[in-house]
C-alpha cells in the first residue's frame, strides 16, 4: 500500500494562500508552485499526523474525506513547517508556536481527551474502553502471595 496524503495542494493553498504557496514553492522561477515540492510538504505533514495517531488509531481507516479533524491538524502542521522553513514569506505566523499547538492537539487525541469528531471507525481509539480487573472475581479479598509479603516478625 502506498503512502496516503491527508490533504491536497488546493487545501494548503486555501489555508496559507495561493500566492504565498506560489512564492514559497516556485523553485524554478516559472511563476507556479512546483507540485513535487508542495507534495513533499504535504507528505511531511501527513507523516507527522499519521505517526502521532498510529499508536491509538488504525491509520488504514483514517479518511480525510470523513474526518475534518485530521485535515485541520494536517494543515496546521503543513502551515507550521512552511512558516519554519520560510519565515521571511510567512510573516506574522510563528511556525514553532503553531507546531507546538498542533502537537498539543495530537497529544489530546492520543490521550483520549478529544476525538476525531465521528462515531464510526476508527473511533473509538485503541486506548478507550479498557476493562481492568485483577485477582479472583469470586474471592475479591484473596490475593496471590508475593515475595515481598513476608518480611519476618517485625
């Protein structure tokens, strides 16, 4: 299976601005953004988001057409990367602060403090709905003896 990009160039242009994307990624000075360079930015942003969500979500079920939160986070990361790499063109945007915010949002998702905003798979995350039990449920006051249970007559 090939790597999936979570956003499109058009979405990046809508977020950052078409003219700004053209200025940032026109490496041949041809007047248009180089598709491969924009795709590299999108691949980096998608990789960061999928890498963060992978431990708790089945990334094969993540569908940016269905999960707006995935798109928002990926665009945040792409915008942060662009601002970090080209601060002279992205004045007024602190790429490091935006990345910190995006990482915080991804952390909230991983910890189950937020979700993708849907009820279908891949929700719930793998870290949700755990049942914890220990010991013998028929005799809850009975505990398995451990090495540290007998320290002598103190």
